[in-house]
């Protein structure tokens, strides 16, 4: 069994803790009987919080034991049904409800006090017989998970793995030509209206972009081309450069392809001494517009696109 958990690695932690909790819970029932304590083990944290208190609110109990509000309400309901706790309203403010132990609950306190004394002593000796301090380790785990839940830690590792699989590279006609055409054709079909001359223009990328001193970058994810973005001398004299041919494979989500492409190409523009960068897009490209704004682009008003499909114009001042 131990070898199995070792093979599982960190994934076995939850299972081992659950098995340990189940074993201790099973013993807890027998221990309660020894002391004449008729309290279910899962009630104990709430019951102990109420001992020695004249009254407590549900919120105070939840905060002290670390349970959710609904969980505490459920346990209090069972404690009331067992005759161990009761609710009452504040005499000065009838809107406030409090909880306290009943007379039967207070009689149970002595047995619980003796039980806890002996349980703590047994646990202390158990900890002393092991190499590691289980209580300290659990506190450290709880503190770490309180600061950052495990889900977010997994998300971080997912992002690291995906970032490591994503590369931005310069366009290579042999490796990327077909993918460049496919990605841009898909983008035009999805967000614009694809025209016959669009395909011809895309296929002439060497002539229209690279031979004109422009640049094309490709995003590769695990070796497969999944995005493209180009930088070309702008046809409008007031701008230095223009971003063109932005397209991302819609089947690859959450990897940050567009963000990485934009960061790399803007870095290149700065190296080239760019002052003002221009781009045209379509209102349907909401995600792309948001990405542009994230990188500092501002919407222009009064500018005209190369045709009616390009109804959003944006500018980035590099200064």
C-alpha cells in the first residue's frame, strides 16, 4: 500500500490524509463512548467553541473553526436536535440571533474536558514517536493553501507548461507558408467577409511584407504553427509601421498566443525606432481589440480603413 502511494507522488497526499482521517474518526466514536460523550466527532469543533461562552453568533463560530457558514448552521441544527445547544435572540436587538449550550450541553462539558485531556496527551506521545511533527506540517500546509489555494497552484503549473510549449519565431517560408495562409483565411472568414482578392494578397506575403522591409512572426505551440502577426511600413505617411495579418488558431485557447505575438512584434518595432504604429480591425474582433488596448493602442476616430470591412482604426504612440 505504501509503495502504491509513493508511486502516486503528490497525488496520493489527499488519499492518505482521507484514510488517516477515516481511521481517527472511527476511533473517535469508540473514544466518545469511553467517556460517556454522546457527541458526533464532526460536531466536536463547534461544541468546543461554544464551551465557556455565554453566547456566540454563527459567523463567530464559523470564523473560529474555519467552517463555512452553511456547514456551521447544519451542525448547530443537529446539536439543537440532540438537546445540546439552543438559539436565542438579543433582548436589545431582536434581529440578532445567538447560540449557546443548553444545561444538557454544559453537563457534557466535563466529560469532553477529560476526553480532550487524554486525547491531547496520546497525540503528543504519538507525535514524539515519529520523525516529523505532524501538527506543524499540517499547519504549514494549511497556511500555504490559505495564502494560495491548490487550484491556483495547479493553474500556475498549467500556464508554465503551456508557456514552455509556446514559441514565437520569425517566419520561414518552407515551414510556415501553408499555415500562414490557412490562419489568415480562417480569420477573414470568421470576422470579416472573405473576398477573392484576399487570398491572392495573402499568398503574396513575400512580396507585400517581407520584400518591403517588413517582418512576420509565427507562434508555434508544441511545434505546430498556431498564430501569426506582421509588421509592415505603413501606407499612411503619418505612421511609421502598421500591424497586419493578425490571426490565431481558435482551437488553442488560454495559452496567451496573441499576447506573446504582440509583445514580440512591438519589441521589434522599438528596435526599429518606431514612433507611431497603426492597425485596422473589425468591431467583431472584440478579443483582439481588447488585446490591442492592453498593449497601449487607442481607438482613432475619423480615419478610414482600406475598405468598409475595417471599421476600427487604432494607434500606438511609442514615445
